[in-house]
C-alpha cells in the first residue's frame, strides 16, 4: 500500500498522462465553475455519508477533498497528470481528512485488492483511456459490498445532442479538453463492470436553456456485490 505523504507529490520518470495546457486552464477555471454552476454542491452530495478508507480516481486539483466527511479515515487520491497532482497535494494539506496523493492511472491502480470501503469517480470516466479496465480495477480494490460513488457526464438523452456529442468526440473535443469524451454512457459501463446500481439522479450542469455537450450528468451510487454465503 502507498504510504501517506501529504507534503509532496510522488513523480514517475514518464507521466502516463500529460496535458499541460488543459491542466493550466482547468486549474484556473474549475473553482469558478464549482461556484457558479453549482458543481461544488454536487460534490458535497456525492461524498456525503462516506466512511472508512476511500480511493478517488482522477482527483485532478483536489476540489473534492474539502467535501469529504470526517467519518472518512483516509483518502488515497490517484492523479496521473503532474501539474494537477501538484495542486492536489496542496489541497490535501488543507483537507479535513488525511489525503494521500499518488501518481497512477485508473487502468492499473497501485494498491492492493479489496483494500477500500468506497471508491469515488468524479468527472473522470469521460477521459480514461479504457473505461472497462478502469472499472474492473475499481471493483478489484473495493471490499465486497463496498460503494462506488459517481458524478459523471455522459451521453445526452436527446437524439440530436447525442449525435453532436459523437461528432465532437471523433474530432476536436478530446484534443481541446484533455482526452475528454462527451458521449460515453457511465451508467451502462458501471453495470457492465459487475456493479449493482443504487440510487442515482440525472442532472444538467450547468442548468441553462441550451444544454452544452457535457451538460448531461448523472450522480449516484453503485455497489460491488457482496460475496455469496457458504
């Protein structure tokens, strides 16, 4: 297991994810979006009631950290992008719970199996290289019965906007937004990975008359099935 280190980020010789321009832009604008688009409130709802050891995938610049309840004993936050990871380390120092920021990718998590009570994905399944492998890894590291909390954007329910999303995903969107894809279906992927879906709700973020390509969001909880009895 990674040891706790709240003072500095651990670096690998070659970062597997490198989006320096997007990272700088995201670091600048994400706090503004959290406040003006209500994303901060959704982060709070995402993490409410968590307890025990938690792993967060794609922690970015650590905007979730301030919302973890004190019932959480430790957060292991995985972030592959160097600039965002450095900012996450700074946010970890200010967090109300112990946070260990660790380099790594979702497809190969550097932690033991069945080591966590809960896992968190927050606006990250859109940008991982392999959604299936990433969710398989999350299922591996969760204890049987452990929760997966998710707040993700994905494919729109309207046919016209969904077609726009698919066109953007084949062209400019991933290049402009750090590998993000707008037309993935997080609910279907979570179920296909063997999780049991619990309560969830669909959101439009931000709320506006004309939805944006990444406005269709879903927030909820799934669970790794408990092991069958003898």
